[in-house]
């Protein structure tokens, strides 16, 4: 009998306050190191081996153990008191339990980041979280107006107030362990006076084909909705779909490796080039060993996912994706019309 999921979430919220729930994982700010990005992943179900007393793993410090041990550390209580807190039976000593957890992690059954090496990348100078600037700040107001017009929240985004990236909304890219691996700056100044998007300097040796953007990575085995751009990925995230962005209409081998633990759903734009890219990427995924590949594309009149979100709202977009998503078999000629169904039956 595994730990009751809701019981553990209630305990975590009472002790930590800031709790993120993603699929079967409960993510907390780590008690083992300085952390504000929820590196402590807890699995009440006990991972694939179903450890009855749950498991945790801090991806930043690499600390591992049972949830019983975590309760003991946080509540400073005895083994027996921790068992009572989680309402799990006594199945032997704490030493026996921790040995089972060590064996579980040695078998590598739990989710792991793609790369645990430090990236060494930092955001450019003069980048600030929205809440760190006064509400009267001109750039903050401009950025908030831009995002509100696209029905995108400011969560996880930044503003650059000076230097090369001034007048840009900064979009940090984080890998599955929460490390900064890339960034992109969306210009919000006068149209036509600057590049619309600006990434890291080329001398850093990292490009869009080396990374994927995600606001919130899915859990292992879950679906991941793959879009072309970050704003479209954020649009699907706003409707409850875990999403990543390619940064274009191609998918590199490196990017394919980053989604190997998930079930891909291709969500390319409704233009002709998106229709041409769909079979190309799907076939590449298939050749890389993916068996369950799905796809869904926005209606042609809205062109992309953010256009659909702005025009029809989150409820309609969510219903549209759920009803239009299909398994990929073949798409002769990339004809988007063969994938499109109207929105009329979804409204209401």
C-alpha cells in the first residue's frame, strides 16, 4: 500500500507552502541546498517499484531517500511518528527501508535530467523578474500590456532594462533539472528597429537546436505537446498541456533526445511550412524509436496556438486540442485540411 497522495500533499503544503504538483510528482524547494526552483521531487507512489513509503530525490544536491525519512528530517520526529504522519504500516527498520530506496535508485527507474553537468550560463545583466520592478516602471508596463494582449502570464519571464537586450521580454530556458541552458529576448520597442528575437551570443556555442523551451516539464511517460515557438508553448501550458518549443520547424537529434522519456504530440502551425514539417518530424521521431506519435494543428484561420487562444479563449483551445488530437500514421502531401475540423461543435 503506497502513501496516500492527497495526505502527502496536505503535509507538504503545511510544511513548505510553495508546492508544485506535476502528474504523480510533488515538487518542493529542497531542504538540502539553496533552492527556489523546486528541485526536490517526491513520489508518494514510490516510483516504478512502488516503494510503499515513497521516495524523494533532490536533483540539485543528489540527496535521495524515503518520504518517511523526509518527514523525520522536516518534522524532527521519530521513525514511528513519521509512519503515523503518513499513515503507512511499519515494514521493518529505517535502515532496511533506506536500503530498499538505494536499490530502487540504482536501478534508475525514476526520472532523471537529461544532463546534470553545470551549464555555466547566466542571464544577461539588467534582467529582472516582473515583480522586482516597480509597477510604475515603463518597461514593466509595456511588457505586461504585450503579454496581456496575448493572454500569457508573466510567470517565469523577465525584463531587460539595459544593454544589448534592453526593451526585451527575456524567456529563460531551463532543462529538466532546473538549470538555465539558454534564453531568448522578445523585443517590445518600436516595430522594425531591432531583431524581434535575440538569443545568447554565438561565441557561447549554443543554439536553438541544442535546447527546448518549456515552462513546466512533464513527468516521465506523459504526453509532451511540441510547438514551434515559445509563445505557442506558453499558450498550450495556459490550458493545462505540458509543452515544449522547438524554436522553428525542424527537430534536431539533440532535441529528440530530450523528449525520449515522453509521448510526443506534434503541434505545428497551420501554415504550409508547418504542414510540410509535420511528416518530416514525425518520420524522424519514428526512426528514432518512438512508437506512439500524435499530432494536432490549429485551425487555419487562427494560424497558430496563440492566435487561437486570443480569438477563442482557453476553454475553447483546450476542448479543441482534446477533440482534434490524432495518432500519426501518414499525412500524404502534408495537406493540413486532412487534419482540420471546425470549432463550431466545440463551442458551448
